[in-house]
C-alpha cells in the first residue's frame, strides 16, 4: 500500500489556526485521534483541548491529528496531519493512502487532482507558504516528490508508474 504526502513548508505559525480549522476544515467531530504534548504544563492534550494552535506552537513543538476526512479542494479520508513548528515557522504534513484518493475513472481522477492542486495554490498565496510538495511517503526526500508548487508554479519532479502519477504528468507535465 502506497501513502501519499503533501507538505506545506515554512508556514508562519500565525496562520496555523486558519489553515487547519478554516481551510482544511478539521473539526473535533472529524478527529479520530490526536496528540498534543503541552511542554509548559507537562500534559498530553487532544485537538479539542487546544483552542489556539499558534499559542500552542509558541514553544517549538510537534503534534499530530488523525482525521476521518478533511477538505482540500476534494475530500480526503483517513489523513494523518503532522505539524512541527520552531519559533516562527513550521511544516504541516498530510499523509494518506493513495488507494483512498485515486479512482479507476481517469477523468474523475484528473478533476480531483486539478481541484486539489488549485486549492493548494490558493492556500499558498493566501498564507505565504514557501513551498508545497506532493508525492509519495516520505515527500521530504526529493526522489519521492511528484510535483512541487512554488509561487503558484507547478513543476512535475519525478515520474512514477501508476495511475496518479500518469494523471499528474498529463495535467502538469
């Protein structure tokens, strides 16, 4: 089973609440599990316990949320969201099963990919995100990147076998 990842890199932490709650529409109802460790209080917390994510990340930290569904142009199911921030900047990684995203109908998959990428471009502009990468786990490694979005420009990096990669190359290659 292949896992896809989307990395939103170098996000100013002031935007974390808006990105998770408004853009990705992560609500407490959609959360299957989460883990936030409050270093100041030395306690574990859940997503619903953290009312202000920017404040939570005022101390460099990492947290994760496993959600049933989030919205990113398209609904994506069973997504692990990992957030890691230092003093000012951080990354959000979305990890989900390729099988849960792709469809056998190439035209529907093209629509889903275009919708996803267009939404990522909008979010990139809105929140001044340096780079967004989409690829296979772990997309931090260059050899696993399928496409990179920088300043709204989409570049196909690597070509892989499989329906998703073919569709991405057809649309953006």
